[in-house]
């Protein structure tokens, strides 16, 4: 039996659908079960026989987190620690979803799982501390770091771009942040692959293959959107710098993740970002 925490978010919804389709028995919970309440978690767990826990719950508002640090920490670090401790108590394996924001984004080669973390904002710091809590409280855990996530069941860069492209004559998109877009369906499929293979516990990286800038990403969204009819407006995509879009916390300039470890461990082939984007827009 699987316990899916955060089952109503973008990734959680995708996982719910895949678990149902593949006939995995699971129970999903979201905000109705407070992950900061250890007693509530233990009581819920005691009423079931869970072999696995998947945690997709997180505070993800990067800028808002700078002014909402206590709440962000309670969910991303303290709550995650509670989930890991609960998993340990019931002897369940845990899969926890983390982020490229645990790195400072100053690198120039894909980050490996062993590279030192150095988060640059409250969000990244609390996600890093959540990872540490998982490793401390439940050694039988997998941490999957991902980046630039988009999908059908939640707001994302792709949805925002499609909306703006259909409304405006031109939009400006930053061209000095480099990363790898990740389709939630591909990530969810990879999460399920952990059930099938006995791989070492620890940290793994997953995104779609390839690296681009947000500007490159936007151009491909527009090109594919014009072809399949999801963009009906003529819109010019302009390049700009991050400095032209000031934010409370800087975004990682380079957040490409090395995926050699997860490809070897699971024996998987990861689709290129543009192939997955095409399939997503066609669907």
C-alpha cells in the first residue's frame, strides 16, 4: 500500500492518475492532513499498512517565502522531517521530491548528487533542510531533485506563456538562466519505476534531457503552439536579462542536473525536453 502525500498538486495529481492506471493500491492526502502535526501523521499511518510513502507536499512560492519563512520552514523542513520519522516508525520506504534550488546556480556543469548544496533563498534553504531531515529520520528513503516542472494539473511556465502569447503582441523572457524543463508525467513515471527495482537509497536527479534558457523554452512553446493551434495570436518573443525582472530572491543562473545516477540505477532512457513538451501540448 502506498501513501501519496500532496495528492492534489501538479505532480501529485499526475501520480494519482498513474497509480490508478497501473493498479497500485494507494491512499492520497493533501491539506486535510497537516504534515506539521506529528500525532496526526502517526494516527493516520497506524490506520493503514503502508509499505511506501511518496511526499509531493511543499511550499513552493519562492518570492513569498522570503516574507513567510516560518510557514515555509514548517512545511518544507519540519513537516518533511515528520513524514520521514513516521516512515521510519512504520518501516515504510519514502520517496521525497526536492529541487534544484538547493544549489546556488553558480556552476558551469551539470550538478551531481554529491555536489555541495548552497541555497540562496528561504525556499531553497528549507528544501535543503528538508533533505537533511529525510536522511536523518529515515535512512530507507529516496530523494528526487527536479527542476522547471510543468504539467496539466497546475500553473506553470508553459501555461503562463500560452496565455500571454494569446493576449499580447510581444513578451520578454529571460535569456540568462539555464536549466532543463521537466514534464510532470515523465517525473511521475520515474517515481513509479522505484517500486519495480531495488536500488540504493539516497539522492537522485531527474529532469528531461537537454539544457536551455527560459527564452529558448518560450520560443519552442510558441513554435509548437502555432503548429497545433494552442497559440492563435502573432506574438514576438523578446530576449531580456534577469535584472529586468527584479525579484526578492535571485533564481539560479545555472540549474542543470546530472542524471547519470538515476539512468544507471533504474535502467531508464529520459526523453528530451522538446519531445516531452510536444507531447504535452498535443495532449
